[in-house]
């Protein structure tokens, strides 16, 4: 029996991996799996060697403070992979964790094929990583076609598969009329999947909602949560007794709510691609500690945080970062857009043109499955 070890480092990678592996299981049911994963991989019946939350860190300072713990988890993961002896180590995103593991595994057992899904953002920082990657990654799977040149230059096998968040989900027939107030317009809010993000952004977003409620009464707000942070978000909202706010965590329901929204306020990240693909106008927010932001600015090679803006090299979607990431600025930006539909139309048109340039021919999961199956044959 063929074996695949799936290696993720955070909830977004867990979700991406589960989409691919769910499809692969239906195509090739005779494969044995083990993973470092979260709830998404668990739901499709794949055992994780430890809880994903044990390695989910964000920010330079938190990584430094947890260095010993991270190293210990890397060594534990490597040992379990070697013991499992898979045909493929399928690592997904989170390169600071997954690629460290892959590098050690490859040194111990060169016969294990290492396939990495979601290329590290070498176009943002640390371009010299590409030369290092060549030594231990057999194949890299790209979400954006403009990334190919970086890996082609070093003759690293790569495949552009497109981003799954911009694929149309035509099978979502869930009825959510009972979840949406008929006399309210929905604004979707994305506070992040990591605890660090939620801890920082949630209070700011709650204050934004309070400002909206003081001056307008026609809106209903939906927080898009993960299984890991939904209870924390819900408990805070319940304490504040705000009656026009709800929390959704089930994927199909979140997608349906987003598609019925008039606007979205989202933390910086790839979720903005999903928002754009559903033709929903938005703004981007994010906030790091002063030290983390200072280090980040020293290292990055791009002017923007959002991928749509990076591709266009201009601010298609407004970014409220650091000091500008506060309730007043968010409120002013949202209301300004809602009062100026021509700005909304321009943003949606620009986003639509951008997405057309990064779509794959079929689907990201189909093309990634094909890469995996080719290495198993």
C-alpha cells in the first residue's frame, strides 16, 4: 500500500490539504495516510500525530520565545515521518515549519519524495531560499503563475495549479434564509484564524461594529470563524450583548453568507481572494506589534500586504495597517465605499481582471492530485 504523510502548520494549510486529499481518497482509496493537521483533515478521517495548535505561531517575537518548543516539535515530526516511511511527504504552506521538517527528512531518507504545496513567498522576501529549497524539495506546487520564473531559474520542478479560493463553488445549495435578517444588509468580517490575530483584531472590530450601530441601523454583521476560535468570538459577543452580530464556522455556511454580503472587512491574507472571487467589495486590515512590524518592514521587498495589490503594484483594495487599523478608520473607509458605488464597481472590475490572470484551467485540487498520483505511480 502506498503511503502519504501530510504536513501542515496552521489552519489555512490544513484546509487546503484536506481539499486535495479528500479528492485523492475518492480517486485512489488504497493509500494510507498520517499527518500533522487540524480539524479539516480530521473530518476526512486522517489521524494527526499531535494537535496543530501546538505549532501555530505568528510573529517574529513569538517564534523566538517558542524556539525550543518548535525545534522539539520539528524533531518529533521528523521521527514520526521516518517511522511511517511514506512514499510522499506532502507539505502544505507554513514553510518555516514544514520545510525545516522536509529538509531533515530528506537527509535521513532520500527515497521519500517531497512535494510542497503553496510556494514560500520568495517574491516578498528571502529570494535566496530558492537555491536552498532545490536541495530537498522534489516538486513545488504554485498557486500563482508569476511565481514560476523564480523556480524555473533554479530548475526546480514546479506546477502552477491556481488558487482554490478563487474557484467557483456551484454545489453550495445550503439555504440560509433563517440565518439572515430580511430587513438588514450583511457585512462579513474576517478576524483571522490564528489566536494572535484574533486577540489583536477582534476588539478593534467590535468597536467598529459599535460605531456602525450608533449611526446606522440597517446592518447585520457576521464573523467568519474557524472551529478553533468560534467559541472565543461568540463568548465575547455574548458578553457585550450586541444583537446584530453572529458567528459562522461551517465552511458552506460561511461561503453562502459571504456571497450574500454587501461588504467585507478582512484581515490581510489569502481569504481576500475568496472575497474577490465572489465579487464582494472589501477593505484589508492588519496589526502587528511594533517590533514585529519593524522587522517585517526591514525584510520585505513589496509595498503592499494584500496579494491583489502586490500583483497590481497599486492599492486596488484599501489597506489599513498598524496605526490605521483602528475602529474609526475602518468605519470611515466602509461608509465611504458604501456611499460611493462607483468606487465599489472600480474595485470589483480591477479584482476580476486580476483573478482571471491567476486561475488554473481546471481546479487547484485536481491538478495537485495529478502531481501526487504521478509520483505514486
